[in-house]
C-alpha cells in the first residue's frame, strides 16, 4: 500500500451512501443486485441479519473499500465472504489485501476453519479471481451455468 493511514473499522450507518456508491462504481452489479446489497446493509445496521454478520470498511481519509462476511448457517466454523470491493480510483494500492487480511485474522481469532468466496466465471471477473488466488484461495468448485447460461459460479476456499 502506498500509505500507512488506512484503517479497517466496522461500517457505520453514515457509510451507507459511500458503500452503495462504491458498489456502483466497480460496475459489477446491476439494479436488482445493488438493491439486494443495500437491503443486506440496512439489515446489518438494523440488527436483523443475525449473529456474526459483519460489514467493515477500509478508511484512508475516506472510505476506499468495503467487505461483508457472515457465517455459513449449516456448517461448523465456516464463513462466507459475500462482498469485497475497492473503489476503482484506489485499486492496486493494497487496500483489498488489507481488507481480506483483516477479515481472515478476525475469523482465525474466533477459530473459524474456512472462508469461502463465490464469484462469477465470466471474463470480466478474471481480475477478481486472480486477486483471490493471489491471497491464497483455491478454486474448490465450479457450478456451470449457475447465474445464467454461460456464467459459472466459482467457489474459492481458504483454510484459516
């Protein structure tokens, strides 16, 4: 990272607009998906998502990145990383690694065994898949045509 002032902190309700704008700026989500993301964020702040759900932001004199992770309901010691993003103007500076390292450390301290990440198999998600591989995640499964014909679901895993 090019700066040492970035901190990872829990997301606050005041961060909602910034998080939603960040999600929009990365161009990976469409209308309904953004609405669902907003609903999850609201549910988190309302306390209706359940125990263990966490939204964190990477703050470097303003929010530059975000992550959302939660327990897998029917598995012992398994969490899902549902969302991680860095604003396009701040990508390539180590913020994504900072966020995911913080999440992994937090979960390891809770004796969580595995962290799973799901993403698309489409070509425009290749940088995302490359990021996970660089962070030590292994492709564990591929469900062909999951999201729609020609768009596979790829599941990565990392033992913590």
